[in-house]
C-alpha cells in the first residue's frame, strides 16, 4: 500500500549503490597506504595486532552511526563545519573544523609524500632495476621533500581534473589495487619461511645491493630496536594502549560520506551506514587475513623486526642505515617469493593504485571547508574564486604553500618535527570529538529538526541512537586524546618521545597544535570584527530566524 | 543603499516561508526576493484506521497515531519538511494506486491550498510595512500557482518582467530552467531560454547595474554542481561524481551583459558565490526539508555591491 506519493520534481534522485559507497569508504580506510604504514611503525607495543584491530572496529562502528545519522538529519550541508556551526554556534564549529580539515591537512602532506615513495616510487624503481634511484628515494631529507612535492603536484592535478574524473580513477584503482593485493595474499599463503628467506636475500641483493646475511642482520637490528608487538594476545590494557596509534589507519570510514536527493527515508540512512560498516568490516577482515599470511610465510616476528630496524634508523635512534636499506613494504616482501621480475613489476604497479586512487582526496575536504568559510565571509571572497577553467586556484594555494613549508620541516626533521606524525590524526580527532558532542546534543538542542528526520524513531532504551552512539564515540575519542597528550610511557618515567610522540612534553607537537588553533581563532574573530565594521553581523547571519 | 534578502527553493516548507516573511525585519532588508520553486514534492497519506487512529509513514518510519494531539503534531512535522499531509482511507489509497491522474489532482489541490495560505500569511505579516515580496515560480511549480500569487497584495509575480527594484537597479526575473531529467513544469531548451533572456535584457536601461533573478544558475559557475545521475536517476559513484548542470544560455547572457548581480537557486547543493567577469552570482542553496532557510543578504549601492553574505536562518 502506498505510504507516500511523490511527483516529478527536480532533485528527486534514487538511492545510490551501496557497493559504490562501500568502495569509497573502503579506500578511505586505506589498507595499503595508511594500514601498512601504521602497522610498520607499531613495532614496540604489547597488545596483539589482531586483537587491536577488532577492538578498534567495535568503537568505530559508533563513529559510523554518528556520521550516518548526522548526514541523514542534515544532508548536503557540508559536514563537520556546518553540523557544529548549527548546533554549537559559529566559533567552535569554525575553529575545530578549520583546524581539522585545513591546517591539519598540511601535516598530512609529507605523510602522503612518505607513503608515495615507500609504496610507489622506491619499490617500482627497485623492480625496474634502477637501484641507485630507488635507494636515493628511500633516504632521509631531500628525497622525502621531493616526494612530498610530487604528492602535492598529484593532488593539485586531481583538483584541476575535478571529482567527476577522479571518482572514476578511484573506482578503477580499487579493482586494480584489489587484484594486486589478492596476488600478494596468494603469495603469502602459498609460500613458506624458507622460500621467503631465500627470496628476501636474493631479491634484496639484486634490487638494492644488500649483503649476504641480510635476514639475520635484520633480525638483530629489529631486536635491538625493541621490536616486540605480538600478532595476538596481550592484556586489555596493552591492547587499548595500541589503539591511539592504530587509528591513524582506520579512523576514516566516514571520509567521503555524502547524501544527495530529497524525500529520502530511513533506508538511505541504512544504506549509508551499510556502505561504511561493510568497508570497516572488510578492511578489518582483510587485516586479519593479511597478518595471518605474513605470519605464515614472512614470519610475524621477522616482519616486526624489519619494521623496527627501519624506523629505528629513520627516526634517528641509530646512525647506520638498516640492513634492508628501504622501507620493508609488505607487498614487496611478498613478491620476493618469486624471482619472476615481470610478476614483480606487475604486482608493484597494481599495488601503486592504492596510493593513486586514495591520495587525490587529500585536499578535498580542505577545499570544501575553505569555500564554506569564504561563503560565510570568514575568509576573503578570493579564497573561493575560480579561474577561467574552473579551478579553485587560491584555495589550492592556501593548501599547497603551507603544506610545502610543513613538508620541508618534516622532511628535514627541523627541530624534531618528524616525531609529530600522529598530530595529523590528532587534529582531525579533536574535530571529530566536537562533532560527536554535537551529535549527542542534537536531539535535544534541535528537537524539531531531529523529530522530523528519518532517524527520529531510532532509539535505544528510549534514548536517541545518535546520542548513544555519540557518547560511545566521544568516549573513545576522549580516551585517544588523553593517551596522546598524557603518554602512558612518559608518565611512568619513560624517556624519549613516548609511545605516540605527541604528548605535552613534545614542544613541537604543542607548538604546532597551538599555532593551528590560535590561527583559526584569529581568523574567526578577526573577520567577524572586520565584517561587523562593514555592517555584517556574522552572529546574526548564523542565527535562526524566528518562525512566528 | 538598498538591502535585499534573497532565498529560494523553499519547496512547500511552512517553516521556511514564515522565516522568509520574517527575514526582512530580522536582517533589516528593504526588499524580499524569492527565487522560485515554492511548491512541495511529496504527499504523505494519513490513513484512517477507525476512531481517532491513523497510520502514517514518514520517511519510512511508521507512526500509529491514537489521538488528536499526535495527529496535529505529526501534521506539523510533515508540513515542516515541505510535504503535504492528506487525510484518507485504506479504500481511497487502493483506488489512488490505480489512478495516477487522480493523485496528480490531489497534488495540485494540496499545493494550491498551501500557496493560498502562504499568500494570506504574507498579506497579514507584511501589512503595515514597506516590504514586498518579489516572486517567480520555478521550474517545479505548476502554472496554476501564478493566479494565486497575482491575487496577493504583498507578493508580486515578476516572471518575464523588468522591474525597477530601486532608483538605481533594475531586475529581470525568470523561474524557467534548462531541461532536467524530471521533465518539470517550466523548462525549455537553451535556445528558448536565450530568447526569453534577450526579451528582458533588451529592455534594460542600464544593464551593468541590473540584477538577474534567474532560477537556474549559469553553467560551470560552481553554483550548478549536482551529482551525476545514471539513466535510473541514481547518483553514480556514490555521489562522488559531480557535474555542472546550469544554463549555457544564461552564462552567455551574463558574459555579454555583465550585470551587477545574479541571484540563482535550483541546485540545492550548489550553495556559494562566484564571479563571472564583473558579475557576482549567488546561489544560497536550500535546506528546506530541515526547516532551515538559507539565504543571501546583499547591500546594493548605486554602481556596486557594497557587501553580501550568505545566511543560515
């Protein structure tokens, strides 16, 4: 029986494919770039990686509920910036989201650059027989800076091409990347430790000029680095201590979530939720399968030792380059199981699609938030200006120039800047925390809006689901923020950068965070005052007009 | 200086219409301009179940109403989203399912009823003020809407006219759009739009200080980015692929005439402002289903725009 009559009218689109939504969310929790990078740096923890993956996924389901709910209540509104601005008022929404979606992305640039060279440039140059170039790109300082500039050039190209083109590139990259990963997993599950050891020795020597005894040297260097993270097990406490680093990889299932169309009901909420939840579930399962494959053939302890050996050198704890003079990229280690160079080249090229299909969106949210702020007159109109070919040149410059500067600081480790990698996650997590609080209070502060929404009847024990999910997600984020700031290692008398490197004892991290928030606040209050002099009261512009 | 408040695409939302009428006082605006698409898109049946009981499905959530208070409350919620509540019975619903023409009649009847209520409200709320509403139905509005607007004392139908907005600024107005996948009431091809625009621009005494109040945004202005759809009207690639759908004829007219200001709507997700040459084009977007009135305040001086800002009311 009909419960609704709809006429032909503009914008009445049908639901999109859940599979498409899955693809984009799956790529956002990027297993190869974010995942491999995060796992490799997590060599010194006590909690089992599989356990940590599962526990984090449980908490991130609540993140997905929060974002799917906010999108259902306020679709097409522009995300965190608009949600927080509407629920809290102007200042908090602006300061948190400008810092989270704009300034923090500057710091992500050298991280993307590092992944570009580790996942794409170095291994491909290696299998193509360009040993010297591969080794140069693996080095400290200038190679990372160059790679960051290449990443910036690629991101700029994507903005120039537009999302219509890039969305298609992403989808093809998904298929190509998955094929590459499937081959890697098959290699891992069909190989054995002896074959790997032999292949590791011979291929490393051929590609990177390593000396015989590389395997044993790597084990020794890894042990000296304190590589200890187990595959499974660990107490609840040790597993939770692992999470603030692991979320660098999987905090992002909501990254590209959007909703279009009108007269959309609860089904669309469920589709949105499903796309993100399936992606989180699939990536978590993929992680477990991959870890088991690594354990079977490469050996879990060796994998962690290789990671420890590399990062112990790269972070400057030991002066000598690690025995394997490039990042131990797991896909490359897997193709060492074959000596067929063509297969190696094909797999490395396919695996590079994980970076190309993902990295282009680096500045997507930044550009959107810059535009939204410019339309709210909190930035000059020129910030949102397009050139004759429709490219937002000024918004790009507002991203590219500071990002290049931050990349310089990071690449050359100016004042220990490289230690603040996790601040890139922290800045966005703080913004998510604001969004989670907004979600908690939405049904009470914007009662009419909520009650006329497609999720009004979704309740747990009489409490709106969005509020319940918001409490759990905010609690999780609160835990992460406390752990990052009050590093448990440092607070038990430990020395060095601590577990996460971004505690209150890390001056660089505190200065970076402080400068970002101070800059946001200065922009907000400066423009507010400036506009007021010009006759525009920005508080009123955001205020609700009385209905009666 | 003249301050205008512009909003568009309120699509039947009672809340948005009330806010729009109050916006003049709230923002100290001298002129109120509504860009088009006043009418809603959905009729929600309230199916009588006997006694005081009704069964209603709103956004795929089922509400079983058992008393007058619940009925009133849900009707208000339905209206707040711009949909039309329709009191009916299971038997009538069964008949309507077989008779699309009758559904269209019900739509028209509900739409016109609400437009009439809105005109009455405007006459009442704006009485004793200098404020008038400049209005042009958009491509989603049925032709029958025009006569009701003409009957209003405070809301003026501006379609196809050149209006002297103040001493220094003329305004041309049209709610017609280029062709859409939905084959709506007021759409035509780009050549026809060109003729429509030229009929008005040729009458402008001072084109460079004019305002183009045209429902559809200009092509490739960034105000016209909408999700790319497949043949079944599904957003492709999960809505990640956006494409420009504005009018090329309008863009050409703006490039040629270079008016001071363009006021547009139509693409609800296209909120923003952009420049085409010297012309500032604005699309405030629409969030009518959330009861939020998106708008734009523009302060006009003789030969320039003194200031402007997009609002979220």
